[in-house]
């Protein structure tokens, strides 16, 4: 398959990808839906108004929205029909080439991206065995790093949707209670241990009903696609507050997501078998077929005015619990899913050095600084630092990427 557009070979946005996003430009100032292709955005609102989708059994209103929610809720059959039409329209020999070239393309460099969906609810899982083990060794008995429930169910907590922002948004260092020593009372201060957490997140398209339990066999039919996700964390605040109910101020100050939603259809060639699960899981968590994805992930730190240094390389496949199991567990008690729900994976780490998805692990809780290009050291992030996430999958000439997720740390507000 080849596009009539000139697409760089290393582009995340090949004809095989076609991720969805919401954007504006100076000449198109109202948020609208588009698809990334090479260095361009294919304006789906403009395409719909010019009749490119009229022959499909799809409500044209899904293309005229300011978020992807209505499109996401239209379901798997509609997603496939729309993707097929867009792929045909952008492929060599397309009958739509002239109208698209004249009216429907904008340069990505001229566009501003927005949160692609109106987020309904946010759940953060804890699904990487390596991450859970690494953290457990630091804070609990190293010989029993995982809690007894961890291999029996996908552990998760409910987060705060209002503080989730798009890539490129800077944020202020949070304040909270910190315990400087065991002998002293806590103090209110800006966090001294600001950390990133490398995650992926599923966006729910089709809602479910209250009381309905979704099986692992059906779970992926509810998933519109994936984005990169950074569950920013204040480790010193977290350590003091997390018992007995878990994180609160250490997590809800800011989270961030990438702007392009990569669909399951695009990720289909990159399916891979997951790890053997021992002990055996309960029947409702059992599944068939490859449900993990071979997507390469990396994190870089860029100090203000400096160059970036890659501090982590890992893979989306490094999860113990996959999205089908996460959804099955999320709904087994009858909890309903809504269009726009965001289900984050939890920090993704491998067991090898260099594959840890947080500074907490990389620096062993601050004991071993990471050396940046130019010689500066970091145990945790400093003011002015930018954390950059990238993700892509590749098999032969088929490349599917997520673009970039980046946010800069600003000084704490008074």
C-alpha cells in the first residue's frame, strides 16, 4: 500500500496508521477532527462536507464534532468503514486526490492539538510486573515485593480527569505534605521528587450498561484506540500520604496524554503473546490469542536550554495484565464504561537496566543519579526540565507511531 502523499520513511504517521486527533489552525480556528498522515493532517470535517463519506452507512455528524467522542461511540463496524475509506482516499489512484489536495490538508507544523476526547472517567492500572516488583523491593520486603493479590487481579485506582492535559502543556511543580525525616513532623513544601511514569492508555469508545460484565472475548470491541500517557508523580508526597488509601495529592496535580489516538486496527500487525500467568487466573480473566502489542517506548529528559538524553527504552508488551483483562476486571462487578473513559496501563518497565519507566526505578529512589548529556545529573526532575515520550511499532515497511508526548516542569506557585 502506498500513499500519493510524500511521507518520510521514518514518519510515525504512515498510510498504515491514520490516527485520529482534534486540531485548529489560524485559518481553521474551531476545533475539528483530523487524521495524521506524514507531515500533514487530513481534515475530516472538510472531507465530510465535500461528500467523501456520504456513501458510507455512517452518520456524517461524527465528522462535524469538536471531540472524537461521537465517532468513538459509533462502534467497531463504523470505525472499520471509516478507516477503509480514509485509507483508500489517501492511497495511490484515489478518485479523491484533487479535492483532498485543494481543501482537506493542513501542515502539522501549523496546527495546535487538543485533547482528542472529552474524558468521562479515568482509571489507572498497575499492570507491569517489573515495575511493581522494582517498587515493592524498595518499599517492602525485597523477597516478597509483590502483594498477595497482584497476580490474581489487575490492581487499579480511580484518578482525576480534570487534571489531565494534552502534550505540550507546561505545569507547575506541586506542593504537599512531605516527611523530611522519621523524627520530624511533616512540612508543606514543593515536591523534591518529581517523577514521570511511562504509560499507555486505552480510550473507551462504546459504552456499557450498569450491571453488565464484559468478557475478555468482547473487551476489545469497546476500545477506540490508545494514546501515550504520563502519570506524573510526586514521590515524597506519595510516600507520606499513600497509606491506607493510596495516592491523592501526589498524583492528581497533573497528568498528560498524547494527541493522536492510534486504533486497534492500526496495531493489529503488532500483536504478540503475553507472559505465562502463574498462578492461573480466575476464568473471567482468562483469554485466547495474542492480546499484547509490540510497541517500542522511550523516554528522554531535556533540561532547559539543553539537549535531550534518552533514559529509558522499553516496550508496551511488558505488561502482565492486558487491556482485555483490565476491562473484564473493571466491569466484573457491574461497573459501567462510558465513551471517553481513559484506562491507563500503569508504569511500563522491563526487568533489565535501561528499561525502567520511572526515575524512581532508574535512580533507585534517588540513590544513583542519571547523567545527562553535558554532565548534569538528575535523581528526579528539576524546574525547566521537559520529559519526552515516544512510541512506535515497526514490522518491515509497516510503521505505526504515536508522535510525541512532552511537558515542561515550571517552578511551584507561591
